[in-house]
C-alpha cells in the first residue's frame, strides 16, 4: 500500500517515521524548506520508546494517486492541505485525518466525498525542535482509525494492516465517530480551561473554584455532545474527568503551548466549533463563550489588530 503523509512535523513525522522504518511505502508531502532539512539530516525522532534516524522519501508536489492519504496538519492549514493532496486522491483512495475536533470531517466530505474520508484520531505528545528533530515527550502513542461507511470497511482494514507494521499498536475502531467526539469533548474542555487560566491542570485544581469551573466547562461540552448524538460512554467519561481534575498535574493542552510561544492556534476549530454546535443545539455555554473570546482576543493581539 502506497501511503502519502501530508507533513513531517510532530504527528506526521512520528507515525510516518515509524512506518518508514518498518519498510512501509511512505512518502512525505512537505514544504521545500522541510524537504531540504530532511534531505540533509534525515528524519530524526527522539523518544523514550526508541530513537530513529533514517532517510525518508519526500515530495513537494503530488502528480498521481496514492492508496491512502494521512493528513497530519494543523486545522487552520486544512484548506491548503486539501488542495495540496487533491492530485493524490484517486477513485479508490482513502483519506485518514488525524486532526483535533470533528469539523474536518464536514470539510473533507464536501471536498472529496464521504466515501473517501475515514475517521481517525491520535493521542500523543510530540514537538519539533529548532533543529527539525521530532521529540516524543512521553510514552503515549495512541493511533485510532475506523470506517465511517460500510463501503469503507475493506479499505480501512487494508490500511490498518499496513500501519500496524509501525509497531505503535494502532486500534481499528468500529465506533470511530463516537471516539472522535469523546476526544473533542475532552479537548475543548482541556484547551479551553488551560488557555483561559494560563495554567496547567494542577494549578487550576489548586484554585479555590478551579475544580468546580472545570467541571462546569466539561458539562457544557458533554451536553453539546449529547445533543449532537454522541453521549460520552461511561469509561470515556471517567477517564476525561480524572485527567481534568488530577491534583498536581503539569498537563496542558497543545493549544496552551502554542499560545505560550505566541503561535497560531486551533481555537476556532476546537473551542469555536464546540460553541457553534452548542448554540445550534440550544445548549447554554457561557464558559465556552468566555474561553473563545479569550482566544480571539489573544489572536487579535498576536497579529497586531487589537484596538485600544
């Protein structure tokens, strides 16, 4: 199976590197500057689960179809990403997005057709340092994919057999949109609260009203998920509640880390989209509204458009 991976940053580079090291036919579609770094230094992964340093195949443009396309870009780059990979999408190509949230499904369905678009998600802590090396921050490397229509089942199983060679034990889900919504529910709360307070989970829990407000934000997101037909399952509820109220936790969302370095964030795709869906369903969401306003004000300052 020929797999095209859009991007060789944290997520695409980590999982793609594991696949390439196992002999899977992987090519990375990257910008010229990233292609130059990879040609000179190779793909470098530093991980508690084992380092990798290997040459990889890169492209700066696509001219022919692939069997599968793995999208590992930031949500705000999705429109450009869809245009870049369009020549790679043939009649039988499947697209696996590993983006945060769920809005990407609507966008990809509209551009390529629902039968081409699988569901997917990952849980991993990765970043890219100034040298272009991928740093795996812990041992978490969860990779989940699944079919969204009956017609996708065979192709999804073939892709699963290919990616399982990478050694990161991917999961083939029979309820992938449910799993994506559970991650979305968790992430909107996690990102919303850590950015709003400019603090990790443990510090929020140390505040007098911290846990109560965290639970209120989570309740808004859960109510939105329920109204959308994706009530979180009992085990998922327990896991997200435990993570979001863990005393002493140094955990922060990647959106918080992007904000801390004055970078662009996915706030509209995650917090904003959850608020849009809450309003459409009649769910009262004052904390989501406050959190989104916080991030929009941050973005206005970041790009120098704030007015006094």
